[in-house]
C-alpha cells in the first residue's frame, strides 16, 4: 500500500509507503473476520467469498446469496440464518430462514441497483453503498452463534481519474467490513448502472417535468425492464408505467404533465423487474413542486435570489436591434452591422472592426433587471453610467445586473480585435423591479454570514474575446464583490511577475518576447490579452486602487514553485529560473534534474521569492498569500541536500520511505525546515515595514488539505509555522496530489488554528463551475465546510465569475449555510444533477489527480 506524492511537474511521482503501518490494523481486522468466516461459507451466484476478492455482484442481474454453515463447528441440530440487507439510503430488509443440520440456505438479494449515497463532510467526500450482515443464531433464541458484515467496496485496481469524464459502470463487490460511510476514492470507483434524473428545463419551468432514464456505459446488462413510479406527497402513486432501459448515448425521455398536481414533494423511482418480480431498489429522485410567486423575477434558475416585479411599469424588450438602434441610438454607427436570421435582427461587430459603442438611450425611469442574449462570440454590455462593462457569453438569455436606468444609457461595446472575435447582441429585456428588492438582493448576495475569499488568477479573464481596457479591472473586482467575495488573493506572479516590478531578477510575463514564443508555441497568441493588460497597466496597482470603491481587501498572492520550464515555448519560465539550473530540484534516484521546479534548500531560492513578497508588501496590500498549491512539493531530493542530511545524520534519504517511520519523519521534517526558513526570512523583512506603518501585515499560506503528515512530506511543516507565529491564516485548497491517499478532513487544521489563534479557511476548487452536476457538488462541499466550523471559504479562479452567467449567482450561497440548506431543500437541482461517482469529486482543485 503506497502513498504517491504527485509532483505535478510532468516528471512522475515520489513513492512513500505511508499506509503500510496504518493498514496493519485494517488487515488485522479483516483477518479476524476471515477466520470467523470459517463457521460458514458464503457465495454469490456461485462465487465464494474471499477476504481479497470479496463477493462480486453485477447490478441489474438477479443475485442469490447462499449461506452454508460449517456444521462441524456447531453443536446445534437446527439454526436460524439471518441476512440483513441495508440499502444505500439506510433502509433495511431482514431475510430469515431455518436450516437443519447439514444444509445451507439461499437468499434472493435482487438486482442490487440502488446507487450509493454520498455525503460531503468536513472537506471529505464519503460514500455509503449496500451492506450485508449474515448471522447464525440458535433456533428459538436471540443468541448469536456467529456473524459477518460485508459492505459494498470499491475496486482493487485503480484507474487514473480527473474530475469531469464519466466513470463507467461495471461489476461491484462486497468486502468484509461494517463501515457505514467510507471515504470516496475516485480512482477506485465504479459508475452507477442506472441513470435517472430530470431535464434541466424543470429548473426554469416547474411544469416542464421530463424524466430521463437509461443504462450507463459499462452496465452489466444490455436491457433492464423497470416500472417507473411517481409517488405524491401522501405516498400514493400518481403515475406509473413500464419502461425498458437500454444503453444509449443519451437517456430516454419520459414527459409527464404535472399541472394538475398540488404543491409538494414527489418521489420518482425506477423499480427493476427481475424474473417477473418488481424490486423497489432502483435510483430515486425527488421532484419538488412549489407554488410560483408571479411577482418574483429570478436572476438565475440555479440560485434562489429573486427581485420583486414592479407592476406599475412595463417590460421593455427588443429582439429587433435594427429598430432599437434606429429609435434610441440615432442609427447605426460605423463598424457595426445587422444580421437577420431566425426572425431576429441581431447587432453585430465583425472581426477586425473597432467601432465606438452603440448607445441606446431608452426613455425609462426606475430600477430594472437587465437580461441579455448574446450571439456570435458574445458581447460587452454596460447598463447605466455607473455600472460595470460586463462580458455576456453567447447562448441563452442571462441576467446582467439590476440598476437604476433613469435618464441613463445601455451601451454595447465591441471586443478587442487581437483574436478576431465577432461581437453579437441578439436581444435585450429590461424588467421593472422595485428599488427595495434590488437593495435587499445586493445586501444578501454581497454580504454572506461567513466571509468568502476569491483566489484570483486574474489574467485568465483576458483569454478569449475580451475588452482591453482599464475598466475591466473594475469589472473583475466589482463582479466578485457583488457575489460576496470580500477578500481577493490577487495573483502577483508565478515564475514571472504580473505587476511592474523594480527588482532586477524578475521577469514580467511573457518571459520571452512574443515573436520568439510564436516560433515555439502555436497558441502563443492566446496570451495577447494578458500580455497587453500588463504592458499598459500595473494590474496590482489597479486592484489596490479599487478597494474602497467595492469594499474589498486585496492580498498579494505569489505562487512559490511553478516555473513551467520549456512548456509553452518558455514564455512562462522566468530568466532567473532558466539561468540557474543548479537550483532546480531532483526526484528520488533521478538521473537528471526536474525542468519546472526549484529546491528551497538553497538560500538563493528563498531570497528570490521573499524579495518579490517584500516588494509587493511595500505597495500596501491588505496581506500576503504564500501560494504552495502551485506547486507542491517544495523540496524533493536535490543531491546537495541529500548529501548534507546524510553527513549530518548518517541516514541516506534515498534508501528510506514511510515504512521506516522514525527515520523518514526525521528526514522530511529536516527537509521542510528549509522552506520554513522562507517564512522566517519574510518575517524579518516585514518587521521594519510593520513598525513604520504601525500595523502588522498579515501573512497567509495556501496549502493542500491532504493532511498534516503528507503536508510535511511536501515540505510544509504547518504546525511549526504556527508554533513560531509565522502565519496568520491558513487557506486550505482541496488539491489531491497523492493519488487518493490525501485525507481532506479539515478538523486537524481547525484544531491547530484554534490552539494558535490562526484563522483557517476551507477551500472549493474551480471544478465546481463545470456544469450543473459540478455546481451541486460544490454547494454540498461548501456546506460541509461551513458545518465543520471553518473561518471562511476560499474559491479558486473566481475572476471568471465576473462574466455574466447563470451559475455565478450560486457563489453567495457558499458562505450562507441557512440559505444554502433551504435552497437544496426547495429546488430541483439535485433531481436534475444527482451526485454520482463521476461528479462527487467536483469541487476539488482542478490540478488534482487520482
């Protein structure tokens, strides 16, 4: 059993046999059960139980459990055999049979098609599947002679996983053990056999009830007859039909008309039919039917926020932009054109054109909710003089903002021309709403009870169609502030720096001229947006200058070990890194150094990062963030470091691993102390600055939440930092770098934080944005962190949420547990996107690997 610390630098893994020691207890328990199992033989469909392979089962098929007592070890002439079958939802069925001496008994277990349940607790994802308990009892008494517990386990052979791609269904297995909830391990997961969900249309229209069902890829059966049932709030059937599930690229759809149904919760269940018998243990979802408020104006079908319709004023709407421009813009400006298709007249700016914005001066008064539908590559809209210039992606209509449009203007801007985008606006809809509802909406979404922090890789915003203008820094900052992000960890650099530095050793992005990068990297022009924004403006100064306007705190965030090397044609790798290969780190027993990381054993490496942090501190940010999640480990096996430790201790680090616990821990603690020196040096450098300003500049460190021992192996001695008072805040990033060995339970960090009075912020990775299923997993992860008692939540790459979208309005719920619980209890989000093996690990850092 090994832990593998993924170095994430494209150079393989460092193996550590950490779990050997821990697994002795587990293996011991399993061995005891296996010994006890000698009192009976268990088999499933002819396959006998073994401690290693367990009992295989194939969801969708009939399953017959045979129990044969070892009568040679029993004195009774007749016994009772009990089989307790617990479903993933917690329901239990007890099967009982009498067996005379010399005989065994068979028990029908059915299709075993109920999907596992998932829980998101304290930063971990837990999974509960089927459980069996087989017991031999003396006849006519409650005296147990023997028992064994089995639980639906995960697969022995791991498969490489990243959040996103589906996980195929297949055979499952029961393993000895009685653990109700087990850690979910994506790389050992099997996908659910049956798919059951509602069409996303029901989130917009509660009458659009469309049930989608089918067999998943890899299912053990090619066809499965089922009864599709809907039970009303009182538990009585309101709908039933026979269906036959088959594997399809898309599940089959079954529309149902619910308009005559009263409000309430409706249970939708697929019940497999095996050999003429119907089993009530397929997947189940809940359709929540609610009475609609006709005056509620929803800002997103994915979030609970609404505005109140002002019935005293009319909706203003146009799908004919030619007519709207003629009436309210004085005609069409040079560079713009109209496109007529599908009965609409769309406003278009063709590639290469650089026109002035179209200004629609509408005769409106009061507050309006502004909705827009973009076409082509999207568009840029500013609704009101004081409003942000916002990006609207092409596709369906989205909420842009709610604002006072009295004697104001709606502007449509064209994108910058560097990547030849086509700007297009297809429709505008302005819904009159009350001022009071807008103010209440802003208060609640902008001020969640638990503070939120955005980890801003801000330059990512300037990829694709964009506006190259200083006002886009305001859009990034203000667009996050209105979602409740009160603190921004603003990127100041990785290998390069992203501000106008005066330090001679720094390189501003790109690290080589663009003309040279184009020869080496075919997508170099994708980065023109971020290059131009750094050339024309000082992004850090712009961000700091926006704090008062938006009520934000801005911390400077520096990635500590992300140098990229020759990747991207070298445009991401600083001159300092390229010119100092002697400080590049080495893997264990490697033949050559790694090409993208440095080793913090060397004082020169420590001083290079601290100099940047000190220069940023001189700009008066609200704090500094030491970014260790891009990329751990901080130290590996540089030959000079290994030689120094060997000379000092007589221990050769190349010949030990975690199975030599005492020596290994001595090595990794000694090694990690060289990175701790970074924090000590930074404290000394900040001491004078703090004295001059009369306040302490807080320092936070962003670390993977894999567990304190694995952190130590990554070069991060967190308890030592807190003991010395080097850190004021810990940001926990759910970055899985250990191929599933990381335990992301935040409680050990919270205990340390309470002991040393250091704030501990839980984390949600950027993968929560990848579609509806990801949104639900992100919400449940956030709720688990809130209930664990974190001091706040950080979310990665929230700069992208400054663009208009439906899902951006989910974010304020991350810091509002009461609202979040109520929303999940009232919405149909979970019915449309049930948590599955393929979606349960959304919300981890996007660099995670299993």
